């Protein structure tokens, strides 16, 4: 065998190995894609319906007498009047067959409790409506909504369904009269958490998350970047203390997040008296969690700035600080921002430490400042996932979709920045 | 002209692996016996720009420069040659205190610029480096526009009163670096987009924009093609009318073309320094002769 033959012989083996390896790679990639797709598919399938919501049209006779109003009612009277009664009247008139207590309660439960508030707001906005009969579109109760979305099988025996036969008959009648329609679920985005699934939304949790992120970003970014810049550019090298700090930062990155929650509870809430359940407390805890990530990625980005740039500036008479802030920082900023976004994305999805500092409470209000009690998106998901109502199941998935979209947008931004600014020298 | 009595003791136990021998076996034997001894030639000058006396430089425990004394005259081009690792860059970087940035580097001896101690505690390295500029081996323009590259040092030291003056300095520096005509329409394009030779001339323009007194060049043409090299050599000759220049080079032809005096370094010691002509025609030290005749190095 001469040289070329030998090589040719080994070549066959090498090619086979290459092919095999490529196959393994393809296989593992397809498996992970399969998992991802089934996860997303499941969440999407469950969550998408939550973005639509059923409404019911009722012709309400705004009878001042039934509302218990005198001839010249003032704002207070209008506010306190019993609008629920008008809705009950209307429904009873439409479906006189509801006889038993149970049936009458079921009848009232065709529309959401929010209907009375909507009616009240409409009357206060326009008192002229009193005495007239007007059609109104109200939110349907969650059971009606779920049935309309086809998630309740009417062929099941009555005892196994949440909706009884007489309710089905009412819904069918409403449908045939064109009094039911499905529209985009704006409530989901404008309301905060609620005991009534059809009224529950993510606005409060979303705002809470944003406020928390704001606190985290405004603390973790400057502290992390300055720490990284100091460690890379100014700290004495081969110094025992600096090495110790470095090791500790790396260890901190590996600490389970729940430990940060405990720490936050003890230090920020217990010692410094930061209000419990507030985005401020959450932001502080998540800052602790995000700092190591930002410091480590920033240091890597700073290290990647070629030394020749530092030397060029120094040789022109720039001081160390001018080099650090005028050259090193701008050049490493894309890397630093990428790391920061990844750190923030982690923090956005973090649940465990927030549970410990009380952001898990039921909060029906939108927080207005970082001191107000609030929840966060992942915690809201956790809360809803714990609720038995069918309508909360789809809302859980819908909230997950919103959270995932947000995370994807953040990661896409990180990728975009890396692509846009890479290799400038 | 008196030469300081700087006895350069050769450490015979020193591992001589850095001496890259290409000659015959007898040459090798010669080399190992050879004592470097005192610097031969004309190391000290009268009325010099830079005076270096008994310079010793250490990287940690390792000594990279052994007791070098050398003057660099006003408006002189001094070429530094020698085998790789002999300490040319180290010596050069002592002259503008760039070695300060290397934590393990320790410099001893006296370094005077116009009679002022460079290493004096009151000496500000920022001011020093504005007087002693440096051009590096690898062109290292900032990832900014051509204009901003040249304007950087000027802005840093507040040398221009207004935009018009800055424009003028930028143009003048680019012209002197022989780059202006090539880039005049692209002043706001990134400096990193230029060719290697253009980048190096940009770095020279950036250095002369702050009008230093001394320019240190560490193998400024080693990454360039012959045409770009010729351009830069021409430039060095022109610049020497105004500036004092110390240039490290691996090309003996280049040293012969651009310099007035040539210093030959060997294993951290200054072996010989003399007028360039005499170094290349009548080297006095056998090590120098070996090196310039291409027997090793
Ligand atoms: N930062 C450093 N840390 C430790 N040792 C160094 C450092 N820089 C240089 N040295 C050592 O100092 C000696 C002289 O190096 P120097 O870079 O001055 O050589 P040179 O003559 O410029 O070589 P070349 O021609 O290859 O550029 C070498 O032995 C080198 O290993
Ligand atoms: Mg060198």
C-alpha cells in the first residue's frame, strides 16, 4: 500500500464517522425542537382561547323606581343604586321558566358580576338613560364562555358537567336570538387579578413585573458594570483579595434563587423595613440575583476589548479612567447589554424569591409605584395555575404566552445587539 | 564626550537558548565564550534629548534589560536592532512609561527627558506621553472615524480652541502623515476600514497631531507591504526634521535607510551603538558583526 492508498483507506472511516456524528447532532436537535414545539403547542392550544371572550346582549329597562331612585338623584344615589336587580329582572323576564332558587341563581350567573358596574358607569356617565330601555353588551360568566369555546361537552351526562340542561337551553336561546358574540378579550389586558375568572387580567401583574424590573435594572446595571470595570481595569492583579472576590461572585451566580428570597425577607423587609409585597422589595432581591450574571458577562466583554486599544489611548496621554470610560466601556457595551438583557430575562421569569417576600398575595389593584403591594407575571401564573376553574386554566396559559413573548423579545434584542455591534475592530 | 563606565557583566551561566545560532559549530563555541563587555561605540551624546543611565528592567524576577546607558540626540533617528526577545520593546516602552501598565514590570536607573526625570514621582505619565508619542507594531486605530482618531489626542489635551482649529490640526497631521489625499473624502468613515499601511499612517497622524517631542516606533512596518513600508520610511525621514525618533526594526535595510545612529541589543544588553554607517560597514563588536552579516538572529 502506498501513501495515497493508506490515506484513502482511512478517509472512508473518517467520512463514515463524520456522517454518524452529523446524524447524532441532527437527532438531538430534532428531539429538543420536538420538546419545544410540544410545549409551545400545548400552551398555545390552551392559552389562545383566553384572548377571546363571550359577551351577552341584554335589553335593560333602566327603571328609576326599581333602582330605588327619587326624582332628582345625585351622583351618590346613582352610585349606590341596585343595578344588579335590573339585570336579574331582565333575565327573569326573558326566561320565566326559572322557578327554583337554584335555577334563579343560575340565571343570574349567565352574566358576569361586572355587568352591574358597567351599567352603573353607563348611567353615571349619561343620567338621561334613566327610564329608557337600552341594549347592553355584558361579559358572560366564565362557564358560559367556556361552553361557547366548545370546552364543555354537552353529550356528557348532566351530573358530570358544570352546566345543567336548563342552562344549556338558555344559552341556546340567547344564541339563536343573536345575543351572544365572541370578541377580543380586552379585559385580560386592562384588569388585574380577580376572583371571577371572566374579569381576571394580567395588567396588575404585568405592571408589577415592569416596576420590579425597573428597580432591578436601575440597580443591577450600574453596580454590575462598575464592579466589572473596576475588577478588570483598576483592581490590582494577582491580589489575594481580588481573587477572593472573583471566586465569591462566581459562587453567588450558583446560589439557588430561593436563598436570595430568604435573604431579602430577612435583610430588606426585616431589617431595612422595605414594604412587603412591593416591587421595591422584589427588585432588590432580583438585583442580588442578577448582579453576578451581569458582572460575569460584563467582565468577559471587557476582557474581549483588545489591549492594543488601551495602549493606543494611553500612549496618546489618556488617563486610566479616560481609557476605561472612553474606550473600554463603549467597546464592550454591546456585550454588557447582551449580558444584562439575559440577566433581566432570568429575573423576569423568577418566581421563588418573590413568593418569599410576599408578592404572592391576591392584589386586585394595579400598583402605582414601587411601594404598592403587587404581584408579578410568573407569580400570577403560579396563582392561577392553582385555581380549579376551567377559565383560569386558559388564563394561566395565556399569561404564560405573554411572558414567553416578552422573554423572546428580550432575547431577540440581545441577539440583534450582538449581531449589530460585533467585531468592530 | 565621555562614556560612562558601565561595565556590562556577562552572566556565563545564563541559558543562551535565546541566541539563535545558525552558523557552524565553531561559531557556536565562539558565541558562548564571547563576553559582551561594555557597550562599544558612541552611546552618549552631548546636549541629548533623552539620557538613559544604568537602566535595569525586570519582569518579576526575570531581568529583561541589563544596565543600559544610552542617549538619544535631538532630531535624531535612532534605530534599535537585535534578535527577538533581546529587550528592544522593553527599552522603548521605558521611555514613555508604557511599562507602568504591566504590573510585574520594575524599572531602575535614570531616564531624563530634557534633563527632567521621567520616573520622578511628580512626573505625570499623562503629560509625559503627550510629549513622547508612540506608534505600535500592529496598527491600532480606534474604532471611530478617521477624523475622530486624529482628533482624539487633541481633544483629550484641549489643544484646539474651536472646531475650525481642530479641523486644521486634523488636516495638517493627515497631510504630514501622507494620508490626507487618500482619505480626504472619507474623513467620517471608520479608521478601521483602511488598509494596513493606511491604518499605520493614521496612527502616525494621530501621534503627531498632539505635537510630541519624541516619537517612539516599535516595528511600525513589520505588518506592511513594501510599498506601504517605503511610504512610512519616507515619512520618518521627514518627521525627523521636527521630532526625535527612536525606531525598533527587524530590517537592517530599514535601519540603514532611515536612521542616523543604530543601537544593537543582545540579550538585554546594549552591545554596540554608533553612527549607522559605521555600524553597518565597520561593526566593532563581533556580536554585532555576526548579526548584521546574518549569521544569527
Ligand atoms: N509583559 C511581559 N511579562 C513578562 N516578560 C516579558 C513581558 N514582555 C517582555 N517580556 C520578556 O522580556 C524580554 C524582552 O522582551 P521584548 O519584548 O522587549 O523583546 P524584543 O526585543 O522587543 O523582541 P521582539 O523583537 O520579538 O519584539 C523577553 O525575554 C520577554 O520574554
Ligand atoms: Mg518587540
